[in-house]
């Protein structure tokens, strides 16, 4: 039996958070997501579906707005119920610092990879962490709470960097040369 979801997803919570700053249309939300970064990857096409779902849940409302270009766009606004749901989710998230992480799947299945492939993936992760550290430098100049977010992201990136360095040493020392075969491998 399929499980049904009643509350907002992580991606929908990101959109609610952006709408807490004021009404916006999907294009401007996408622009802000790309500019500010997000803890949830949301494809542009998914923004519309998420906003429609949030509208059905009563967490946002929308109305057409002609704007300066003359073409009507839907502008979305957070409702009181949406603000309450966002506050509750933010409180819950803040109280639970650790949860499922995207790299848990990779770490949990390391033995499916060869040593060389595991080390290559770790190298890619370390490069991505280094690039993100460069991109997020200077967040302490931002206004609160953006500077708190920058501090959190900086600490996470430092921890990720240490984690991958230690994982690299562990893989070099103990990982088998060839990955473990699965039953369905040829």
C-alpha cells in the first residue's frame, strides 16, 4: 500500500521559507534558489508542482499579477497556516541536527565499489567541498540570520572535509582492491 504524505516536503519547506520574505512568482523563487543556495535541490519545473500542492494544502495562496511586462504571472503568498507550518518545521529541524544524509547511501555501500572507484568518488566529494567552501566564504558579513546560516554551512563543510579525508585514509588502508559482487551481477 502506498504511503501518503500530508505535510510539506523539504523542497516545499524551502519554498515556504522564501515566501516568508514576501510574495513571489515561480521564476523569482528559482532565481533566489540558485543565487542563495539551498539545502534542497529543486528543479525549476518542480517549483510549479510544489506551489500547486502547497496551494491545495492551504499553505499558500496565489493570484495573477500582470507585472511590468504585461503578461500575467501567478504570484504566491504565504498564508497564516503556511507560516505556522513553516515555523513548526523550522523548530523541529533545528532540534534535530542529524538526519539522513545524501552520502549515507554511498558510505553504506562502499563495498560494492572497487578501491579505485571509491577513492575517485571521495576525491570528487573533496573537490566539491573545497569549491563550496570557496563559494561560501564571506558569509560573516551578511545580516542575521543569513550569517547564522553561513556559520552553520561553514562548520558543516569543515566537518565534511575532515570526514572525507579520514574516509580516504580508511579506504586506502582497508578497502579490498575489488568491490564485492552482488548476486545480480554478471
